[in-house]
C-alpha cells in the first residue's frame, strides 16, 4: 500500500527531476548561439526555402592553396606508407614514439596554425584531407591528429585566444607538442549542467584551483597541454588551458576500446591544480559556448574520415566482386551483391560531396555552418557504417577474419574487420547521432520559437503569451501559405540537365518538410521536445535533402570544371549522383510518411516496461556482469 509519505517522496522526486531538466535546458540554451548573423543553407531548408545559390556553384579550394598543399601532402603520404604499421599498432595498443615524432617533424600538429607562428596555415578543407589520409593508413593516427587540432588547444586558441596565449602556445605545437580536450566526466556526457569538476579562485586572486575527474580524454596520457572545462563558484562553466605536468594532474587509467587500439585515452584526476587566470579561454563562464562553437568546425573531420573509410571499403569490395567467382560469374554480376556495390559507389560520392562542401563553407567564413557541420557528421558517420557493413557482407568470412590471419595463410590482408571496429565510434565521438538529431532539431525550430515560443513556454507570463499569440497569427498568416506556393517543376534548374528533376524535388520537399514541422509544433505543442523520434525523422529528411543538394552541385561542378581530369569524370559522376538521389528520395518518402504514422508511443511504453523491470523475465537464464 502506498503511504502519504511515499506519495510525498514521489512528488518531491518528480519536482527535483523537473528542476534538473529545466536547469539542464537553461545551461545549454545560455551557451548556444542565439543569433544567425550569417546564412545557413540547412536552416533555410527546414524553413522551406531552397537557397541553392549558397552552395551552387559548388565552392572550391583555391588553386593556389592546392598547389601549396600538394608537396606537403605527398610527403605525409610517403611518411605514412613507410612508417605506419597498422597491424602492429592494433596488436600492441600503441602508436610508436618514432611515428609521433615524425608527424611532429612534418608539422602535423600545426596544420591550421597560421604561418606567422610557424604553422602550415592550411584551410579546413586541406586539413580534412590530411586527417582522412592518415585515418586510411591507421585510424588511431588520424584520431591522434584530430583530437589535438579539431577540439584540442589549437582550435579554440585560434578562435578565441589572446595574442599572448597564441604567442605562448602556437610555437610549441609547431615544434610537435600535443594537446587534448577534457570535458566528459564519469557521470556527465551530453548534460553539462551536471558537471562536477570545479575551479576555485585562490586567495591571492591570481589563479584557480581545479579539482575533479575527466573521462575519455583522447591524447590525455601523452598530451603536453589541454583544455579543461570546470565550474567556477558562480556555477558557470569556464575553459582553462592546463599544463599536463602541473602538480596535481594525474592519469589514473588508460582506457582501452573495441577499436582504435592505438589511441591514448585517459581517465584524468585533478587535485588542487593551480592554473593562472591568464589561462582562461574566451572568458569566465563562457566555456560551454566555447565548446559548442569549437565543435562546429571540430566535427568536420569526422565526415572527412568517413569518406576515407568509404573509399577504402569501396576499393576492397570492388576487387573482391571482380575476382571472387561463384556459379560461373564474378559475384558482382549477381544482382544481390550488385545492389550492395552500386549503392556503395553512389553513397561514397555523396559522402565526399557533403564533407567537402561543409569544409569549404567553413573556410569561406561567410556562412553559419553549425547545422551543416552537425548534419555532415551525423549523416556521413551513419552512411559510412552502412558501407562498412556492406563490405563485411560482400567479403563474408574474409571480411570477418583479421588482416594478420589472412596474411598468415597467404591472402591479401584486407582489414575490413579492423575498419569496422575502428569506425564504430564515429557515431558517438563529438556528439552521438542521437544528440546530433536533437541539436539539429532545436536549431530547426528556432525561427518558430522566436515567433511563438512564449505560447508553449510553461513559465511565460499571460501577457507574453497573448503578445506571442498575436505575433504568431500575423506571421503564420503569411508564412504558411507561402510554404504551399512555389514553382518546383520544369523548367526550373534546367542547367543541371538530367539531375534537374532531383533539384526540383529538393525544392518541393523542403517546403513540404517545413509544413510538416509546423504541423508537428501545432499538434504536439510543448510535448514536441519529448517526441524525439518524430523530430529525428524530420532531421533525417533534412539531412537527405542536404546530401542531394551537395551531390547535384558537386556533379555539376565537375561537368563545368576547367580541369580536364574532372571533366573526364563528369559523365560517371552525374550517373552516381542520379543513382544516389533516387535512393535518397525513397528514404525521404518513407520518413515523410512516418512523421505522423508510426508506432512511437507503443514502443515508448514497451521501453518503460523494461525500465520498471516488468519484462526482466526475458533475461532469465543468462549471466549478469554486475
């Protein structure tokens, strides 16, 4: 029997949970970029507008930079080929010090650091290509370089560092020093409101004492310097540059994983670590904002690395489909396998188009790429995983067998098994796919919340709600009809030739998506944020539309390129883009249908039965690992 006390406790617990949810939301909302001062192609897609001029003509790396980068990229490729033994790194759980030193000598720790500090000064697009190349040789090497430069000290220092900070640290990275980024804690992942690491001002007011633990800090065991997020007494999160050899910094455990055996990932303990106040990045209380902005560009390396993995797998699958003969024909001639191979080729082309587009948009600095970066990371990592899975299926037993074992019995050591283990983390690194969907969805509904947010805000005053109601009525009286009106048929976009039909489809589908988003806001109201599966489908539609747009623009750019090599590929590139868009349209239509016609509520209720232990009987007869 439930007592009054039990009910009171339950009510108190529910209230505490509500406060926790509100506090978590407040912390994230306070840190997010609230204004859109530059255009975003993806944001406009969600608003029902195809602003093709933002990505077409497809942005290109300037020829001068390509010419400057080529000799260095050639040296990097030669070094990796001669010195990186992927099987040994995977077996020994270690990147040799000679490899790390050699990368440092090539200034691989300073790829984007400006030339005035001695760095290479390359763009994000060239940097991405370098990381992708390193990852193709051995994934842990790519992660070493990326964790150091994409989210480690160099990137936030470049964006927000003072002249004194840049002068102090940039030359050290040019000389080969390594950095890390310490945000995650044992009980804190994507909910920074629960951060426990503290930074307390010293009595003399000249420094802060940091105390706490940080988990899964990549490069943490070998880093010379790191960015550490900590909560100051005013309950705000601040970013500090911390020297790894400071008294009180301790590596308490090196973490080992299913894949990426060579990464130096640490559980770190900070005990009264004194950090000078001049080591604060961006300012007191701006650490989470720094993290979010840094990740806008930091995420761009994952889609590039995914392209490298996709290309590698496409080559492995192609060779096997050509040489493996069953029932009198190469297996690539059999429809069941050919379907996998054709989809792999089309998707690889689209992945490269998405990764290169996002990087080039970042370099042009005239776009707000927060949505493009998140979408490229989410979409490329998920498509890359599907391609690796298809490669495993095509290679079958030879895919599941390790490369050293294949070599030992006289076959080519195609490392599908290792690629699969190494790649899986990409759907978790730097924001899991689920978090990316929520992040993108929040930004997608931003324009609606600015107009009508007070109507569904439980904390808004009555006057604010009435004002928002009037404002929303006026706004949607214009907005909603325009999401139905628009010409997305022939002959619009005729310059795309055979791909024009797909661009027209994107035009129509973007308006349809905007209507669906509006309908969801009206139908679910404040509860929409809880209908994460509904939001996820709309985000997935937006991602497919973005990928279709990038793919068509890339294929058209190849057709009109001044380069004879690019023009020679144009016909097959157009065919790849057409194949991809056909497949993408089918995925879009399925998700459109599933926005309001689904089994989400039933599945959620089943999950809650699992949570309440009602279905624990399903686990009988198997051991537990508690």
